[in-house]
């Protein structure tokens, strides 16, 4: 592994750091409280528009798509520098990280011309409409249907766990267009207007107090055939483009996520009957385990970065990292709650370390589902990396309308 920037990367880092120093000063510290929804959207759009005007959006995208045409290392360098600030990026991460790459890979020239530039400029927000209540982790088991009606398709069904659906202008949606085909072959993907008649997004209240996730209902929603992505029946192939980008996006440790240092600060401020919690052997062992996991994640990510810097394709590091990151964060949060006992459930604590770890405790369970569940990713690692025999899939070639629902 090479931990050093190349001369070109170092020059780009210096330029990005200078721009961020001049433009991200308001975001040096985390906000004291969460912003109201309208203010969050306003700030998010303003930051995206500022980056776009300065040439720091679509860093790896082709110039023909409005991007900068630079290497993955340039995007990583900018991301590292941007992570020093608490800038509002989450509103656009799904659209620009997952949806729009799918649009410009599988969309028509007219669709690309209409949607890519406004998304990149921060004018339009996108969501990803994949998961369904009855499908679980099996994306090919979806039941939302699209029926052809002249030049349109009519969509009926339900999606769930859709992040920021209530704030989005558009979404990409996987539907079942041929129930008589095997489940992987009867799917088609479309672009859907989230303000179209028949679309209803209902935010789901989370235990963290937020409402980022949604259940979304589609009742007689009409979508023009021109807004189809890929061929009819090729929805699984198109969805794989989205999923590959999704797992790359969530494979690393989330920005500003707490680690062993946060846990150490928390333990240093807790007194037990036998002395400071930080002096206890069991606490020190848990902190050491957290340190080892953090370093392992960092070094695994460095392997991927080194491969990118050499023009190579990273191996299975992203799937491995994602499994380890989610589990480590959940264990870290759970131990912090145990360590603080009843104080861990105080919702308005003045301790910033405890606040971080409370957030981790409540968010980590979702991270073990988002971007592929632990079980799905372990299957990928086992079958495609280690070459182990695949799981038994008796319904793989069965027409979907003949599959017995569990």
C-alpha cells in the first residue's frame, strides 16, 4: 500500500483544501441542534450549488455528462478534505452517488440531457425506490407492478425504507412488468416524478427522532415509456448498476462517525465504585477491540485507494468493509449505552461524546440493512470471492406468478 499522495493528488488536495477553507468556515463545527426540514433543504442546496460552481461536483463523471473527467483518487481526495467540515451533503448522496450514474448509463440521450445537469447543480433531489415490505432482502422478489398502456406505463404498489423520498423531486423505481417470467427477468426500471398524481410518501418516525426513511405508495401512477431506463425486462441488469454504486458509497466508515477515541473520552469521564471506568480492564479491552476494528477498516480502505491510484479495480474490500463497519458501529454504541447505564437513555445530554454514541447506537441497525444486508454481503463474499458453493435458490427459474409466497 502507498499512503502518500502522488504529486498530482497533492496539488489537487492543496487546491481543494484552500477552497474549503475559504468557503466551508460556517460548517467547521457540528450544528448544536438539527435544522428544520426547510432549512436543511435550503442549506443542502446552497452547498451543492457552491461546489458545482467551483468545479467540485461530478469529479469522476465524464465531461460530456457535466462532470470533471478526473480520476477516482481526485474524488477521494476531495471527500477526505470535505470530511473535515460538517457540511450538509446527505440530501444529494443517493441521487448523485446511485441514481444519476444509473440514469446516464442506461438512459436515452434526451433523458440524460434533461436530468443529469439539474441534479449535479443541486436543483433537483433524487431517491432510490427499491425495497418493498414483502420482498425483504430479495430485490428480485418485488411486487410493485407496471402495466403498459399505450405510450405510458401505469404503476401500482408500495416501496419502503426509501431515504428522503419526502424531499425528492424524482426517483428511480424497479417494477415488475412480466409476472410470468422468472423473478430476475420480469423487471423494468423507470424514472418517476415524486410529485405525480398517485404518489404518496409517508415519513417513518425513527427511534432517533428523525424521519429520513419513508414508505411510498403508488396508485395508478402514469410514467411515459420515454422515462424507462434500459430495455423492458432488463430491470435487474439496470438495478445492478445502482447496487454497485450503492455498496461503494456505503462501504466506508460514515463521515464523523465515532470510534475508539470517542469511547475513550466517554469512559474517562465516568466514575465507578472502584475508580474511573477507563482504568477498568473490561473497558480497556473493549476500547482496544474498537481501535483494532477502526484500524482494520482504515487499512482495508487504503488497499482500495491504492488500487484506484494505480488504475486498478479494487477487489472485494468494499463488501468486507461494509459488513465490518456496520457491526463495529453497533457494538460500539451498545457498549457505550451499557457503560453509561441509565444516563445513556437521557435524550438531552450535555455530553457531546455520549450524544455521538447515542446516535451511533440508534443508526447502526439501519446501516446493517442499507446497501445490502450482512447476510447478502456475506453470500457475495463467500460465492464470488472465496468460490464457495452457492446457496440453494429453488425459485430462481420459476415464473414469478407461480412462486409460493412465504
